[in-house]
C-alpha cells in the first residue's frame, strides 16, 4: 500500500541547539514540489534541504550541507514509510554545535520521518481518466455511482444531448467501470481512456 498526505504537515525538533523544521505537502509533479519549496523555504535560515518523490521521479538537495547528509536521508524517510507524491523541506537554523555527518543524517532523516509519522495519511490510489458523453437519460445514474467507484469528476460540461464528463477512476476498477458505462447505453457510449 502506498500513502500520500491529505494536506500540509510540519514537525520541529531541536538537536544540540540547532532547530530542524520539517514541512511536508502532497504534490502531483516536480513543478508543484518546487512551488511548495518556494512557499516554505526560509531565506535567512542556515539550510533549506529537501526531497520529493512522485511515482518514478525523485530529486533531493543538501543545500550546502555535506553531500548525502540531508537530501538523501529525507528521501529515504519518504520511501521508507511508503509515501508517494510528497515533498519535504527540512529547514535548519544552526545552533553553534557541529553535528558531524552521522548526526546530520540522523537529524534530517529523523525530522522528515517524524513529520510523516505524525501527519494524517491517505491511501494513494493510482487512477486513469475516462472521458465520455453521457446522455441526459443516464446522467443521474452515473452521478449516483461516482462516490462508490472512488472516482473524482474532473470535468463536466453540458450540450443539447447530455454531458461531457471526465472521471479519474482507480486503475484497478477502470475496466469494470468502462463495461458498466457501455452496458448502461447498450454500447452506444464512446469512452476515451488516458493513463
């Protein structure tokens, strides 16, 4: 099972006078991850180290800390707790005491891990998009099924005959939902699927 965050989360710790604040958020892609970084990075802090993971894509930054002591431990915290589509920024205010490489790894990774452990989590369900035209005679029936399908309506526009709808449906259920929609209109509904 893979998890993601329903919204932003924070965690703060003090280690040998240095303050470490982890800020985490759900993100869909690298652009969203970097937008979150710009939102939470503290310019006058000593370091703003970060990592994100979205599917097979991931990146991390040590932001001036010794190589491999900050970004990689943050990424390991994300992967170690089976999170995806998550960005974590750990901001450090230096407290005057050197932590050493091992201490930095524990501090950054520990702040990120604790932030995810204490945050609310939701199951991340891989989805595909189904786009179709739904006649008015079937619209109420389709609408009544959306919640039970664990689907989200991402588009709905009306014309003279019905509604153009796009649903994000769980990948595992996409074939069954497609079959149900086609059966509803006796095979007349054209459905476009995109992953």
